[in-house]
């Protein structure tokens, strides 16, 4: 990862690229790299869809190595959804391939003079930028099929669907998985719209002829990776729960806890949960000949994904994630798993964030556009988005815009981004993360659910405000660091409770780069990432007033606990005291 | 004006009112009163359409007296359009009538439990709140006709059209004029949506049996009002220009100055200006039997309004204002005055802000929804808004939302509110006001055009940044004070250059209330209003980063002067240094 690829899509005479030394960015990966480049190079008040925004795509520090779980890719920019800085990351194959090709980052800059659409092909021989208007408005599935025909099946793709081309704020960027399907998405914050504004439909990566990246100290690295895998296998969550049932193992747990947002955050329990739970889902996949345990990228040992098939055993989509099943299930009052799988497939194809869209459908249902529980209506609405009808344009721009357009008061967003699958009244710690994250409402940026509900990393009562700020702060710092390694965030379950597994991670980085980082150094890295992000947001106009949950969380008690969000504003303001 | 009427629309058992002493609000009128009540009583982070927002309707200090030009009514709330504090004011008859009935303000609070629609009737005998779902979705014209049938023709009305009922952020509140037509609108910031969220369709006011308000010192008051009227008649703008051609006298002037925003702010001159100018308009009105010189409320001596009739001499609408003609004319590339008059009529009927809507249509045209210059398409789009189709919902929520939904980059808004009829590149002083006003982009909050272009109140070069900050600051302070008197802002033309006329205004206030205010006191009043508003906005999350023009004003030079906005950010931050 000794080089950065910069592509100026607005260059005179058509897009042009240059390959640079990393320079001041050397030694950074993943989120640390995307957030550093964005905060240094993007004017915080620029238009997110304008020539001055940049889209930064960066594998993690350990991507492309033999280290297990190192396949996350970070995508950063100024977000069209929040107006602040954004890092969204995804699994799949591109991180590994890009890293093996030696790229620490791809930076898409400028803006094309016209509406020509481009594909970018990267392999060991270099970079090609090719105009191809035949790709216009292709869904991600058809697009990848076409790329396979053109470039063979040793590739991986980073692409946008019609939603990104239409510059919708709920649009995602798809990364292909091991089966070369566009199922792993950098979902949040409208990153797809920024790629669309750059006129780039797809980046095709072929690492044929490249080897695994070599560590500075192969012996130490090998030893550390072994301890690392042992730790992940030993941990009950990463070794058993996630492999067996996938992320949706949480449905029953969070529903039981009374924090499973139902019908647009009006209840904390959904009566239809048994029909959409992870256990039910895995059972169905097994019965039908699908697969309940599967990795999203080579080198994954947790394998929380799976393959969802229809009654006849035909592939529908990758196993829908917990967040997807919730957003388009309980949150819309829908208990039909086949319908939810179909919705997941459509989101992947159109290139849409399943969380933002599920939250948006629920807001639209509250506005009377469809009825809660009407799965067919929900599917029809997703097609409206894919077709770009006027209604589709509204919905495709997310929950906040939809709420504004239809005059809805109960809109669960922070900084314009919809909340994920945990009600902050039932799990107060995640409310602190939602409120204060630099990303807008985002569970992955400080997963307090672990400690509030799952008893990982200690225990903090989910229904009480005490201890939540410290918990969220520590998790946000740790997450910013993990997001920079290229490691899947689920490794956190193991490293939070197994000091030896955390040390194995640090040992891998040290052995690979010939460093001698300590745990404190990792913490400092996390802090520095957060500080850069927060500084960008401040310059973009964010204040402590934006670190707040919407009013209704303080006004409306959530059944069954009949509790409101209790963490005081002045406590929220302590999260960034480091 | 010894009492405040508070109506709790969310009271148990249905809406309930109480009449209070003004207490801590005594001595305040107009904008000073609305902004003080909003800043003290409305939580800055509340949902603008929720129970915690309040709609405050307040005549000015001199409304209901014999003082000429005292017929403005201020309407304040937290704005659904900007998210900040809002004061929008209007002419027409309600200010005079409410003041004579003794009301310093009406405060609509809470939120009805269901979607019942109410009318409120106020006369000398008291207040009645009556459920009347037959009024649902009536246009303002039909509504007022119905009220006339029910309550006679001695009334005035404050009402919303379908747009306010649908809680659109571009919705206005209509006030009836001397002919009992709903033509004078508190247009900006979506105040109509807040009235709609309170479930109030119309406030009917009948001041039968009430007298002119009596001054403490009748002789001194009479003497001052005479000097006041003399000053207004003597001034060339208020005595000749505005009466003869109305506000649209500016079209040729601003076009000539190269600051007449054309086709969504892409040019500073419109080739069709001669066909939509004030001179052309007045000529046409005369020819057809309309009226080029007419007041909007009794006691007006400037009479800048008029009556616009069709080819057969039938009433179409009040004489469209300069801003209306520009927004829906030059800014949309439309040079058909009859079409613009029809649009004005539709806006008044549906209850929409003509500035926000014209700016929105232009953004929609840039998005390809219609062609620039296509008047029929523009009219059709307004009907979409009135009908509340999905497209109409988008447009009815203003230019910023429309730009977001359609992914348009050139969107001329500040704090979410569309810019009026002066390009800030061609008139740099108004750019300072747009950027820094507490209201979002608003020409009336500090009309630097006067000094930049018209040579009123001195002379500051419109194309240079020097002197603009001081100019805008002084004008914003003076305006906040004038908006509190109930005086039409056009009196500023006279008082800026005629010290004796300014003194006549102060003498009127002193004689009426038995005070001894000085010019400095008036300045202090203006400052205190701005400070309260700015404090509210800060608590609502606004920072100096929100006191900026959109990026394209600094990037794209405006023909014909080929100039960008030149006032530096750090200079903008000096506006509120007082």
C-alpha cells in the first residue's frame, strides 16, 4: 500500500489520474485515512455533490494480508445526507484486492463537465478510465454481470446502482462478495450519490498476479494471526452466535429487552419477531437449501453472513442482516421474511442503504403513504425509488427529507441520518452514540448495545443514564481505531473481553509494519480520528445542539418499559472531553 | 393593546383560550413582541410542527391608530423552513382591527388531538373557537367568501390555504386587504405550516364598535402624524416612484444594475425585463381598467399596490409585487405578465410564499422538471403544489428541499430560505444581509439595495466588498426597530434621508405612549430584537458557518459584471459585533 490513486473526473479533456506517494498520509489506513484526507482536502462548506467534494476509498491497515477479518473497506467524503464528514465501510473482496495491488486509497475528485458515465479498471498493469454510457441506470446485479463478461470472474467491483446515479442521499456503494455478487454495501450517508456526482458507475479491480502482502516480521506475524484466530473462535459471540444465526441473532434479544423499534419507533416490542428472528431465518435457510453460515470476504472466520433462497431453493439475496430485517420488518410492522429478503435484494440492486430506507418507509407509513405491515406496498415503494418517480425521489433522500416533505413529526434521525435498530429509550447507551457520533445516528460508531444488553465489556444498566457517556466515549474511540485497521467491527466482541486477543491484534500490526505500538497508541489513534472528524463537522456548522436526539425521545415514553431518553444534554456534551 | 390572547389548541376537552395582561411583554409590539415571546417560550430544539412551537400574531406599536402606514402585522414562530426563529409581516387590515380590539398579540399554542380544523372569531364581545371541517382544503379566496357570508363584510381574516393545512414549508399566512381579499401575506419561513399544525384555518376579526386607539397626548400626536405624512409625500420614492409604478418599479433598475437574478441565478440581466417591468405593468393596468395606485390597508399614503385585471377588465389579483414578478418571471425565464399575475393569484389562493415558490420553480427547471420560460408548465406545477401531489409536496417545501430531492447544486438559499430578487454578486451589500440575517435569506431584514443601488442613505459601491458589513449591520438594526412599530418598511426610504421624518416617527410613538424615546433608544430596541433572535438561533444550532452564502456565489462569476461574492467570511462575522 505504497501509493494513492487520484482521479480528477473534472480534468480538462476528460478524466485523468495520477499515482502518488502517500506522503503525509503514510501509515494510515481505512477510516483514519479517509477522514484525514477529507478533513484536510475537502472544504467543509462545499456542496456535497459539487466539484470540491472528494470520495476516498481506502482498505484497512491489514487488508490484503493473511490476517483474518481484515477485509473491510472504508469510504469517506462530505455526506449529502448529514452535511458532515462520513466514513461508511463494507466487507466483500475489494479491500483485499486493492491492498494487494498496493493502493492505500483511491481518491475521486472534481466533477465531469457533462453527464457521461465512466467505469474504472484497475489491475497490476495500471488504471483505465473508460466512458460507458451503456451502464446508465443498470442495477448493481446486472452491472456486475456485465463486468464479469468484460473482465472475467477474477475481479471485484465497487459500484453504484440507479440511486447513486440519481444522487439520492440514501444511496450506497456496493462491494462484491466472494461469489461476485454486489451484496456488501458502504451503506450510510449517501456515499453512492457522491460517487454518482463524480460520474463513476463502477470501479473494477483485478489483482491477478499480485501476492499476499508480506509482513516485515513473518514469524511474529504468523504467530500473532494464529492467536488472533484462536481468540475469535473461542469467543461465544464470534465463535458460535454469529456463525450460527448471523447478525439477526439479535432480533429476539433486543425485542426481549424492549428496545426493538417497532412501527416507526412507537413501541419497543414487535409481536411478529418470532417470524423474522435469526433463529427462524437460519432454520428456513437450512430447510430450503440456503446457507446460514458464510463469510462475506476471503479470510473471514466469523462467517456471520449466509445465503437466502426462495421456496424453490433459488438464490434471492445474501442473508439479510439484523439491521435490514429490523428496518424493513419490525419498524414497518412487517413479519414476512421472504418479503424482507426481496426488499434486501432490491436495495442491493438499486444501491440503497437498507437502514435509511427502512426508517424512511416507516416515516412514509406514518404519513399515510402505505399501511404499517403492508409488505407489498413497501416493495412497491422501493421500486418507486429505483425508478426515480417523484415519490421515489422523496423516499430515496431518506427519512429526514421524507418527514419534512410530508410534515411528519416523529422522525428518528440525528444529523439527518436515520437511527438503526435499537431504540435509545430502551438502550440509553446507544442513544448517547446516536446523539454524539460524528456520523449522525450510527450504531457501529460506538456499539453500547454490547455492554448495555449483551454483557460484553462489562455491564451498564440499559435503562439508566448513569455510565452511558463514559461507555459511549470509550467505544467510539475504540471503534475509530478498529475502523482504521480494516478489521470487521465484530472482532470487538472478542477483544473487549479477551485481553490476549486484543494484544494479538496489536501484535499483528506491529509485526506487519515493524512497529511497536501499545494499547495506548491504538487509543490515541482512535482519538485523533474522532478529533479530525469533529473538527470538520464544526467547520461544516455542527454544534452541541446537533448532538441531540429528536424531541420525541424525551417526550414520548416507549412501551413496554414506558421510559424516555434520560441522558441530560450537559452529559452528552462530555462525550468529547478527551 | 392591553391584553394578550392565548389559545391552547391542545387543551383537554378541546381548544381553550385565556386573555392575559401583557406583563413582562408590555410596551412591545410587532416583531419585538413576536421575537421576545418566541425566544422566551419556545424551546429552540422543538419540532416546528409540534406542540411546543407557538405562533405569535402581533400588530405593531402604532397599529390601530391614525398614524399613516401603521398597518403591518408581525407573525412569529420557530420556522419549519429554516429551523430558526421567524418573523414574517404583512399588510392588510388585521393589524388595525386587532389593535383596536385591544390585542397586543394572539398566541396559538399546543396541538389538537385530532385533525379537526378550527376557525376563531374575535370581536368586541370576545373570542369563539369553532370546529369547522367544511373549511378543509379551501383556497383563501373561497374561504374568505365563506367567512363574509357568515360574519358580514366588516371583518378581516388571517388564514391559511391548502399549503398551510398540508404543513408545507413554503406556506404563507394570508391577511385580507381593504377589499376583503386574501392578498397580503406573511410569506416567508413557512408560518402557514405552523398555523396548520395548530389546526387553525382562519382567524376572523370584527372590530365593529371599536374606536381608533387614543394617544396619551392627542395634540402632539396629531402634529407628528402631519409631519410624518408630509415627509412621506415629499420623498421621491414614497411620494412618487412607489405610488406610480408599485414595487416593481425596481425591475428595470435592478436589471440595469446587472443584479436581476435570471434563470436560477445564472445571469444578472433578463432580456424579457421590458415586458414585466413596473412601468409596463402600470401601463397595462391603466389600459385595461385596473388600478396602478392603491393601498393595501386603510391609512396607507404610499399606495404602492394596485389591481391587476385581465384583458376583459376582470380582477385577477392585486398588483404583483416586484419580488413576485421577479421570482416567477426573470428567475424562471418567463416574460409573460398575465401568466405571472395568474401565478400570483394561485399563490395567494393556495397560501404560498411567492418568493420561495418562484425560486423553487427555477430550481425545478434546472433539474429538468420543466423548461425555463415555459409559463404554462410553471402554472401546472403550482397546481401540483395546491393539490398536494408528490411532486407538489416536494416543491411546496421550498427550494432547499427541492434541490436536495433532485440533486441540484445551484440552490440559492441561506439557512434553508430562498433568496429574493437581488443577486448578491451584483449587489454585495444585500449578500451580507442574506448571509447574516436571523431570518435566512431575506431582503427586508436589511435592505442594502437602497444604499448600493438607489443612493438612499448614502452611497456604497454595489460591486465592492468595502463598507457592506457596516451598511448591512445598521440596516438590520433599523429594520428590527421599524418592524416593531407596525410601520410599513417602505417608510425607510423617507426616514433614511430625511431626519425630520425620522423624528416625526419617534414623536408619534412618544406622543402616543407618553414616552420620551430618543433615536438611540430606537437603535437599542433594534439591537435587542436582533440579539434575542440570534440567541434563539444559536440555541437552535446555528453558527457562523450558517452565516454564509452557498458555495456557487464564490465560484461562479455572474454576468454581465462577471463578479463573484467578495465579502470575506471573517468580515461577515463582524455584522453582529454590537
